[in-house]
């Protein structure tokens, strides 16, 4: 059993229900750790301690009366900064929003509170949630607890860093370009990117935005697969409007033991080369599964060209975020797009084209997406899951110079564009598929490596169940050195 701060949210809820620790006492334990360790990490960047203590006291009084308010009764947790929480600002890293205090909670937050959680703070993000690092002009830079010189990931980087360091019991993040998945991988925790559309995004948007963006989802991060399952059950389901017409019923996992699984393993791709240190850990997992008598293939893939899948994803992704452009930026991008060579397939060229495309063109890209979605569905008729990297490398050193598409990371001894690794986010993500990232070991230098477990649409519970089996039999959460006390 891990020490108290590193226990799962489910275990902590059990400790509270059994009155082995009080909700307020547990909150104060985490707050003491935040005071001690957060200065070196800068993961938690806003708090509302009065409200949290009030809620914790109410949880203790309710339990004294024999009332349990939900599966997270009294469990302290934090929330990604981009979710609205009454009493704390929502800025998305934009200085002009530093005084934006929402009047109501995001729906995800309300559902966590209704399940008994004690939300006490918010965790850091990059500007507009648009980086695999987590830094902005308001709150500064978040560091990776495994190596403060390296990034924790983004955009849910503060979420993953706080969990890994034992500063919070549970987290809620969001993902359109691996923003749950790469922080989980970089920090050695668990993260789940749900099937598109099953978790409402109300209250996770810039002011004045009401629609749900393409590809984007909200999902949990945690220190155990059990917590992912618990949190997903709490936050998933139709909102008040959609709930008048439909109910979510995710199918139960069909497999109970590793030997029953049919698993495809994908270590690398020409669209986004993967560092050998990451590949080696995933290969070690594949070999382990083989010894467990699972059916494992390193050749099985969905029908279709991965390079085309990469193009489709980038075009849909950048179209989904194109509404953030000012009129001046849009005109500038129009001019740039007109001057692009037809053969230019660089990331910047794709981004500019997507930012300015006609709706007719978007419909064509969307049609290509649904063709690939059907190919994935066919693939999952034969295979249960696809295992692949969450990112091209382990956590990389901080680099704030220039634009994201101008920066590079080191992969197999070569500097490559950071944007290449968007492939590992989009290959399953643009087709609406769920993915769970689970710890998979460490590089020779001691940095965490995660495996991305991709399942069929609405196969969220299957992805998490597989992660749970790996947690028990292969690799679970490990606390970073220096935070154990």
C-alpha cells in the first residue's frame, strides 16, 4: 500500500468512509504538501481554500450523520485551469482574462462535486492550451517532478505534475492533441481520453463560446486505472438538453485476463519517428504480453495510409481551432495561403490552409475522417486494442523560444519538429476513439514512459480495464524521488 498522499482516490474515499481519516484532515495533508513541493513545480496555480475547507467540514459532518454523498466523498482534488470553477479564474493563459471569474461551474466540475469531491485548486496550462509544455505569462512555467529541467507535458501539464508529486488525489483534463495523453506519459501517471462526445464540455471554453469543438474531449487523470474508471463514470453522460433524448451505456469489457486479449502493437511510423528508448519500453510490454499468451501482432493495422491519416488530422485540428484568429490574423493567413506551393506539405502550410479553408473543403476532409473511422471499426472486429506511443520521446527540456512549430525535440539523435508527434494524438483521436495512457516503465535515464491503449469507439471501459491489468501485472504508478515523504 503506498503512503497516504499517493494512494488512489478510490482508496482515499474508502479511508474517509471508514473514518480512518477525516476529509478536512486529508485536505490539510495535501495543502501542506502543496506548500512544501509546489514552489519547485508550479503545478497548482490557483486555490480557493475557504470554499474547500467549508466543503471538507461539511463532508465530515455528513459522514458523522451516516450520509455518504458519492464515490468521491471528501476526496481532495484539483482541476485543469481551463475548466470554469466558481471562486477561481479561468484564463487559458491569456493575460486579458486574468480577472475572468466565472459565475458557474463547468458541468464536469459540478458532477465531480456532486460525487463528493473537494475541489481546492486549479492546475497550470499553456497559452490557449496549445503546447506540449505548460507555461504562460500569467502563471509561469510548470516543471516535471521527475526532472524540473524538463516539461510535464501539455496542455494538462499541471494536472499530471500535481498527481505525480502527490499534491492532489485526482484531476480532470482535456485533450484535442494529446493534452491528457502526453502529460500522463511524461509524468508517469494514468490518463484517459474518452470517446468523442461522451463527456460534455459545457464550461470548458473561452468566454462567448458555446459550441463543442471538433475532436476535443474532457477526461480524467489519476494515479491508478481504477480511478480513471471511477472518474469517467462520474463525469460521462448526456447534458441536460441531450439527456432528454439519450442515455450513455458504455459496453463492459469483454476480456478478463491478459491471455484473452488480441492486441496489435505499433512502435513507430514514418509520419512521426519514435525514440528508441520509448520503443524499447513498448517492445518490453509486447514481449510480456506474449509470455502471458495474449495474441500479439506487430503488423495488424487499420486499413489505410497513415500519412493520409496524419494530413486529415492536422487539417481538422487546425480547422477546429481556427475560430481563435483575429480578423487581422485571418487576412494574413489568407495571403500566406495564396502563396503556398501546391506541393508544400509542411506543418505550417497545412495549418495555414486549415485556418482559411472553405467549408466545402472541410466537408471533404471530414468525409475522409469518416472513411478512416469505418476502417478502424473493421479493424476492431478482429483486434481488441492497439498499443502505440503517446508521444515521440520521453519528457524533453523546456524550450519557450519562438513558435511551437519552430521548435524541435531530440529523437534518435536527431532534431525533429515537435509538431511531428501530433501524429500519435491524431491517428486515433480524429476518428473519435478512446485512448488510455498507462505507465510502461522508464528510460535508461529514469524518465517515465507511457503506453497509449487505443480501443474501439465507445470502448472506453475496455481500454481502462486493460490498463488495470497492466497495473496489477506489469507496471503501476511509481512516485518520483524526493516527493515520497
